[in-house]
C-alpha cells in the first residue's frame, strides 16, 4: 500500500475539523454525533476515528481552528498599520466583521454553555482565552514601548479585560439578533480605546461609518 503523504493527512484532518465546526454549530456539541461529522465531511466514521480519538479531541481541534482563523484575519488586517492604536482599531473591525460570517458568535456561545458541566470544553476555552489575551498584551506592551500608552498600565489586567470586551461584543450580537449593526459594535469598542489612546487616529485607519 502506498504511503500517505503528510500533506494528504493534514488536508484530511482539516476537512474533518471544518466539518465538525459546522456540525457542532448547527446541532450543538452534545447533540452532534460522529455520524453527523462524517456526513458533513463525506468520510466514514472509521476514517474520522483514524485521526481523532473522539469528540473531545475533535472539539479541541475545532476551537484551535476557529481561533487561528480569527487571529489570521486579524494579523492580515494590522500588517500595514503604523501605530498600536491603529492596529487595535483594525483588529476590532476584523473581529466584528467575523461575527457576521459563519460560524458567527453562535459556536463560541454554545461552548460557553457546555463549559459549565464539561471540563474538556472549559479547558479548550481557557486555552483560547490565554491565546487571545496574549495577543492583546503584546500590543499593549508595544504601545508602552512606543510611548502611546502610559507606563503604569497593568498589561495583564488590561489585556484580560480587552479580550473579554471582544467576546462581550459577540454576546451583544446574539442578544440583538437581526437588529445587530456592526458599526454600532465597533463604536462601543472604540469608546473604550478612546480612553486609552486619547490621540485621534489618522483618517486612513479610522472606522468609517459610511463603509458599513
């Protein structure tokens, strides 16, 4: 039997994880079965178990994929921004835009609910929070080094608070339903950033209501 290439294995693994993300979002983690994932992926249940030991391991991979996608979009958005404030503005825009696309905030909200009784889910979310907060803390430290932020800023506390703010926007999007407006969500986040960075942003990087 010919040896399966690493590239092929990775492609199949990604296919399974993306299928699981769809299944978990549509049906919920507990309600979704491995048969659902198999149906979404076009693979057999046996093939899926060849890559993942069960739903808990698959869930960890799904959450890692979802966060990596969020951070990849963010990194692309801020690549050309010359200041930390502008990076944060663009990051907020990318985050809010992501809430309007599949899987939207529904998946993470389901995971928060599952975490109350499922340690494996709680562990995944804790790792997600650490990664998200680490990115924010990195930007805050850069802001202090460049003189954009006061040196007395508690980077760890503020980093955790700002990462919590981002997920708070997701909760508001769920609560508001069809009335959710991305530009309003952005304005709420900018109100907090305006306190931290009192200097106005150049127009090229400011949030433009007319573009929404």
